[in-house]
């Protein structure tokens, strides 16, 4: 029985014969496969009709359905269905859902915002995204900055002031920090005296005799450090001159230096070469007023103060 | 002899229609009671009102969009998913426990497939009549009567299926509103899809497929078989007693009253006649006579087969198709009673007891390691679930340290760590939460204006907190406690142990 069965299952030939006995096997495709193949033709034709497909004249055949959305300017846009329009529809819908919150932020004072749990929660989450998109490239994802390059926003030392208004001003207009180079004005010895004096202001071990000379120099017209840093060396926020008496160092690599000599050398280096890299770009034209307000509150929450 | 390929059984077996005879007895009464109670709960529960401040006044409402389950006075949030896990675990263990003791009791009495099938058979018998009438109707050619009766049955089935689907949907939306919206075409698309799918599924499962669901589709029925032990009680035919040495026989000298082959009236007349004859003698005497001839107690009336909803003959032994509904026990007891024979030819018994030379009275054998193990797990898990629900907090909290940066040194050398506190109000009304610290000076904590924060029910509040410690204190402080207290409910205060990072601890 089984042999018979096997024989009946052997492959048929097409019936053609060449060179006497050269034959061709006939292995037709399975029927289900063939019909599935035909079905894909029908599917394709249906697809052409429903979705945008063929180029036609200057445009293309648009398909059956349309997408319309209201954009940020309040205009209703309608396109034939395509994935780009679908994306724009999604984005505009999301923006429309956020709008009431942004409007509310814009209408409230900073004091009101700081007392409203719902808006504060909104700012913590939307501000995080805005900060990551626009600020984190320099100030890092948590706002911790990079010593020698970008200020730390989470501490309580604010070069230009840490109040809501000052942060807002910084965001809108940007900042340009500058300190002149003293290498041509002062001798190396004088710069060393100044560095020892400045190190002493924040309790770093130093040479007291040199520091005494540095003190005189600091308040003299020769170096005129006090013009910007103030007679008490606590800095002047209106010009972005840092407080030299606290433990926070942005430009000089004091924290990283292992020895007290190294710390003094780091300070000396800054005095000698000066600074021209403290540039914060202006965001006034790039972000909307609501976004800047959200970022103001977010940055203030990071470590804002006075 | 070799069997060829063409002799193979087909993979598809056409359904053989089953027409069950109705029966009276203890198991039938129990099944009916379970059915009525289960239906009352399922169909009426969505309509039970329950006043709430901030949610629809429905006692049981699974508010999917609001991400909460309202169950009487309890509001369950997605965070409580552990309860669902526990509930599923308890259900599984309960199934194992009961199956080990009394076999597939769930299948026979509580499974919704069995309940709905039972109800649909009841509808069928009310419209088309008792079993012989249904068989006759099935065999007769299509005419007006058949069309009306069969059509009416299916129409009622579909109606019952539809109401089942709608009731299910009513657990997920405010029921009175859903009902209005559903029929005015304003309900959500999900409601229409759910109701349609459930209507079709119920109609197919309880009306058309019935025992096929249990036999071919349901995995539970199959895997319950492996939980049987020799001591497990199950519906058994006592073959020793029923078959004797010469096998079963009808009461009359001629063999096999096959009631099925006769019209109902004739069968009943025969049974009644026998009953009169036997009653003249006593049941014992009739039995003694039979035993002398080597006959068993089974009179082969076939009633146990006719009442079986899955269409098996229990006398062939325990089978995987048996859902252990006990109806054959009722049927057999009815017959035994009518002959004054002792009851229990078909009964709940264990394989071990039946196989023994002198079977004792069947008893629940629970003193087994597996049963006791399941029992202990069941009690522990249930107790834990009750405890967990009973001592649930009225709020959820999560305190995450901000790790970017872990700490910051301030201008005067103080160390500051920052934390994000999320409080979720699970109570039914607005609640004020007070945030405080333990283990460090209260002044070290800064939460802006949110030392007291008001949160709406079901909502979360996000608070940015910073803790500032002097360098000396910071080096001593590795941890402190953050306390969240619902205002006015000091007993519900919860403390979180919080880590404080300092530069000295840097690895």
C-alpha cells in the first residue's frame, strides 16, 4: 500500500522531452500560494485608491481620506492623507493640549506659581524637556555645569543674580562674561601676590606675606581688581563679576587641584590670561515667552536664590 | 495489519447533538441555587447604587479612563496591582485545593461556561419540550413548528447573550447612562465592540458549542486531571455493585430497558409497572433475587447518559470529558429510589475506595500533604490580601533623590541634596499633606511653599525638596527620615528613609 502511495506521489514531468530523454519536472506552486499572490494584486489596487500613490501632473493622487488640523497660528490646514501631515496633526494636537497650561503660566506671577501645586508639577515636567533640549548641552542634564566652562545652576552662587527676574533677563538677553588679561600690565610677581591674596579670601592655605602685598595691589589703581569684584571682593552681580570670598570656583580649577600650591597656581593662571569665554546666548528670539517663563521657574527651582 | 494513511481519524469531528433530560435531586437543586445566585450577582451588581463624592454612584465600576477600580467603599489604583496578583494566586490555589479534594467541582457547579450552558438548555427545554420531544423535533423535516421552536430558541439565546454582553460592559461605564447611550448610538466604540464580541461569543459558547468548549478548548479542565489523586472524590459508577458477575440488566427478565428507544409514555409506563411489582416485594428481595442470578444493581435504564450535559456514559469510568456536575447521581438515585434499591450506585467516591475489596463509606480525605499544603498557602495568601487591603494607606508616596548632581557644595561650604517627592492621594476627598523631616534640623528642609500641599483625590502632587546641611552635620548624616502626614490624621503618617550624599562619601 505504502509503496503504491509513494509512487503516486512522485513528481510529474511537463511531458516535454529534448534530446530523446531529457525531461522537465513539473512542480507547480501550491494553490494557496498562487491565490495569495493574486490577492496581493487586488490588495495593491485597493491600496492605490485609498492611500496617496501615483505622481499625477504636478502633484499626486491623494487617496480617499484627508487630514486636517489647527496649527499654532490658529489656521486650519487640510492635506490629503500622508504621514507627514499625520505627524503635524499629532504635534499640533499635543501643543493644543499643552496650551492652556502655558497660558496659565504666562498669566500668573512667579509668586502665584510657587504656591500652585498643579502648575509647579507642570513646570517640573515640561521644563525638564525644555531644559534638556536647549540648556543641557552646556549646563548638563541636571544643571550642574562644567567647571572652567559653564556655570553650575544648582548651587547658590549666581554671577548675574538668581532671582526670577534676573534669571529671566539672563535667558532673554544672554550674557557675556569678560575679564581682561593682566599678564602685560602686571609682573609675574605681582600676579603671584594677587593669587595668594585671592586664595586667602576663601581660606585656601597661602603665603601670608605675598597675600599682604596682593591685598594692597587688589585695591590699588594699578591692578584695579576692586572695580569689578568690589572692595570686599564679594563680586558685583550687575557686571557678572564673581564673589571671590566663597568656596565656589567656576573658572579656576581650584577644586580639582590636589595641593594648595596647585590651587594658587590655578588662580594665578586666570589672572594672567583673563577670560573671554563666559558667553550665554540670548534665547529671546528662539523660544516663546511662555517657554522662557517655564524655564525661568525651572532653573530657579534648581537652585535659585538671590 | 497495517493501517494506511486514509484510515487516520479526521482532525475535525462533527458535533453530535446532545439532548439532555432534566432531572430532580440534590445536585440539581444545588446547581440551580448556584446559577440563580451567580446570575443575580452578575446581572444586578452594575445597577447597585453607591454614593460617592467624586465618581459615578455605582457600587462596582471599573473606571478604565480614570485609571481606578471602584469597588464599593474601596478605590483601587493601578499601583495596587499586587492585589490583583494575590487574587489570581488565591484563585489558582483554591482551584488546586478544591480539585485535589473533590475533583472538578469548579467545572461542574461554578464555571460560567457550565452556568450559561445550563441556562441555555433550560430555555431550550422550556420552548421545545423534554428530551424525547427535542429529539423528535431534531429528526423531523423542517416545517412551521420546527422553524418556530428552533428559531424562538435561538432568538432567546441571542437575547440572553446580548444582555450578558451589555451587563459586562456596564461594569466599565456608569450603567444607566451606558444603557441610554448604547441604544441612542452615543456610546463609545469600545462598548459596541465589547457587546458585539461578547454576544457572539456567548451565543456560540453556550448555545452552539457547549461541551465542545470544555472538551477541546478549555485548558483548565485538562490540567485539573493531573491534580487528581487516588483519594480524590469524584463522580464514580460503582462497577462492582452495578455489574455483579454477569453484568447489568434491566429489572425485567428481558435485558435492557432502553428507554431511549421507546416513546416517553411507554417507558414511564414500564417503569411504573415495575415499581408496582417491586413494591409488592421489598427492594431487598428484588435485589437478592438479582444477586442470585449474578446480576448487578444497574438496571441499565440509561438515564445517567440521558441527563449528562457532555454526553458521556459514566459507567465507562472516570473520563476527561466529565465535568463532574453530579446530574447522573441525581438520575441514578431517582431510579434506585423508585425500586427501593439503596442509593449511591453512582456517587462521589475515590478510586482507592472503589478498588478496595470492602469499600467503606466515601469520605473527604484531606489529611494529605498536597491538600494541607494548598490549604496553608490559601489561608496565608488570603490573610495577607485582607491585611494588605485593611492596612492600605490613604496615599502613595515616592521620594527620589536627584542624582544629577548627587550633591552640591554651596558658597559657604554647606552641602545640599535635592529630592523629588511624589504624593498620590488615594482617599475620596481633597487632602492636605504635611512634609517634615526627622533626624536633621527641620530648618534644613526647603520645599518652597509646599510644606503643606493640597492634592485632589486620585491626583498626584510633585514637590521639589532640597536639604541643606553644614559640612560638619553632613559628614555625620548618611540617612534621615522624610515624614509625610495627612493633615488631621497623624496615625496615617508615613516615613521614608532617605539617603544624604556628601563629597566625602564619593567613592
